């Protein structure tokens, strides 16, 4: 009988092993890397694949689908927030909230707030909209992108999708994007496609001219 090929979802992403680092270096296992006594799949199968839909951008804006974003005829599943993800999102929102409201700069929004970002519908983990752009109906979704979009990386996020998302924000008019990485405890700042900066835990994150006067040590966001 011909052996059936394993479905990608059945391929284990992490395999405990008795191999030592030296064993792995001498006897490589194709498709896997070695880390702390475990074999780790180089490219884990994507569990959250886009779902084609007949909905238009306008349909999605009028009839939100909880747990999804929209991009060019596809529903994009949003990874469930872990405790770490939720804690970091709350911390950055708290730091921003205090400064923004004290100085009357605008408003801060958290996850599930809908923004139209070009041909996409996004729900950033945290977002800032300046006062002069708040002249929109509060009972409807934002027809504009935020001034500042903040995304916290989830364990199931794929790097190229994170970068694509950041670029989509910028192309639609968002002036600044922060991507917080809980594992590296670092923030990638996107100002444009050619102006990207990585801030490690010893650096200070600032609001630049988008959130004037805001400054916060990067390490404070991951404590």
C-alpha cells in the first residue's frame, strides 16, 4: 500500500530529543534546527491561513467579523492573544494614555477597534489618532488609518506578514508603526519602507513628532 503523505498540520513543530548539540552538528536532521535539547521545525506550518470571501471591503466595514481582519477579498484570522501579548499591549497603551490625555494630543484605542487602511481593514493592538483627525462618527469604524499603529508579535505570527502589515499601514498614511517583540524584548520602529530602526531593551522609545514629548525606556514595556 502506498504510504500517504503527512498533512502539514501533523508535522510536529517541536520534538524533544536525547541528542546533544554535538550529535546534531554531526548528524543534521533535515528541516529542523536544534535548541535546548529539542528539534525545532525551521518553518512551522501556518495555522492561521487567510480565508477567501465574497465580502467586499464595504461589507466588512458594515458587518464586522470578530477575530478577523480583511485584506483584498480575504479574511485574515487574528491570533488569539496570550497572557504575555495582552500584558504588553496593556502596558504600552497605559504609558501612551497617560501622556496623550495629559497633553490633549488625541485618543488611544485598543484591539478590536477597526481602521480602514487602504484596501485592508486592520485592528491594531494599540493605536493613536491625533485630535485634528478625530472628526469622524464615533458610532462607526474609522475610515482612516491611525497616526501611530502598534502591533505585538504573537507566537504564530510569520515575519513577512508582520513586515507586510507595517508597510500597508505606512502606504495608507500611518506616520509611525511600532512592532513589539516579546521574545527579543525589542521594538522595531517603521517610519517608512527605507527608515526602519530596531530598539533593544537599553534604548528609549519616543513618539517623535507624531506623539510629541512621549518617551519610555523599551525595557519598561516588557517588565
